[in-house]
C-alpha cells in the first residue's frame, strides 16, 4: 500500500501536512503554512525532490 499526504489545519490556524507510510506510521510533518495553496506547494515539492534526495549523516 502506498503512503499518503494528510493536509490539515493546526490549533493556531496554520496549514500543515504529514506524510504517512502505507502502514499508517507518520514519517514526516511539515512546517506551518499561512495558506492552503502554500501547503499544497510544499507537498508538491516533497513529491518532486524526495526521490533524488541525497542521504547524509549529520
């Protein structure tokens, strides 16, 4: 089963998204966005960039 993005409004009224794995585990939570459009742009950015993201140890 594929993962999914959940878009929601937090307690302060900001839009956020979380990425859940196929088993329902939360694997990423976004920053807060002032508009729904900005949060959707954030989701699009993760979709476009994550596949090629480099893994580095910090």
